[in-house]
């Protein structure tokens, strides 16, 4: 006989701590505080690493942004929404006001969540958004292997659980310096201790790659570099190198 499924069973969420509603609330609070200080939309957008349209949408969602256009769009949309789906109501509003879809939706409050920039911490985005972030970064690096795209991969994968050749897990974080920019130094987290990995070491190993995507038997093949075992794990996940089949089993385990 088939087993009865237990209530609440099934696949556990990969980020049980993630809450789109909580993150939206935090973003709205930050935007509102800046808005009450009489900051411009552009200034608010710059402070939150968003574009002005998304900053305005946050303020609209918080109920603090008012304008004749916003009022007209919201009233028109509301009249259609009472009898139509969200998408259909947007389309009807577009037709009634002769506006594009992006223009209409930009004056409507968020319903499900909020956009987060590439610099947002992994804990502040959904698992799906994080996977998309990783995919875009790796795809860009494979298309154009260069220092700029390699650094973008490093930024995108902070907090990700990598594996060394022997299968030991590790993650890394980045710190910000002047101008709120990430400093080019990776802080490797291994259990109870952390150590810094200089960007110059990463680049030295990068320039020692014979051909992008080729098999590199062991970390030392990338050079006699301090903490090269961590760089080896990064490069494999980023698609810059391949590893022996036996190593893949250890490095793929989660």
C-alpha cells in the first residue's frame, strides 16, 4: 500500500530564513526614512543601489509617494482590477491611459516582493534568485573570460558553499571599503576560523590556466600559491577549469 504523505512533508526550503515580505518591509522602511529627509528619488536610488523607478515603486508601496500621475494610474487600475485579473487590469489601464506596461506597473505598489541588486547579500534574496545570479555570472565569464567577469563571479558567489579537492567545505565573504565598494580580498570561512585570500593570488592562479575549461589535476598545478586549494574550488565552480572524475564526486557532494 502507498504510504500516506505526512502533513508538512516534502522538500525543505533551501533558505528557510528568507522572507520576501520581511525584505520588502526593510527596503520600504529605508526608502521612506530617506524620503522624509527630503532626498531626491535619484539620491534614494543611489543609496539603496536601485534605479529611481524602483525606488519610487518602494515609496508607492509604502504609501508615502504622491503625484497626479500615480494617483491617476492607481485609480484607473483599481477600477479594472475589481473585475479583472492583475495582468488584464494592467493591459486595460495601458489602453485607457495610452501608457506602456512598464509605465503602468511602475506606478503600482509591489505585490509579491522587491528587486535586489547584485550587491545584495544572499540571505536577502530567494534561492531561485540566487541561482539565477550564479548562472548569469558564470555564463558571462565563460563567454568572456577576463578579470572583470571573474570578479563579478566572486561577488555573485559570496556565501556559497564550495568544496576543496578533498571535499572540505568552505565559504567566503567580502568586506566593503571606501565608497561602499567591495575590497578585493576574500575572507575564507572554514569552521571556527577565517583567513584572507588576496585577489592578487587569485589572478596569479588565473593566469596559470593553460586553457579555459581544461582538466587541472591538482591545485598546485595552478602554481605554488598560498591557499591555492581554495582557488581551485572556486575555479571549478566558475567553469574556468575541469577536475578529474574522482575529484568531481567529492567536490559535488552537498
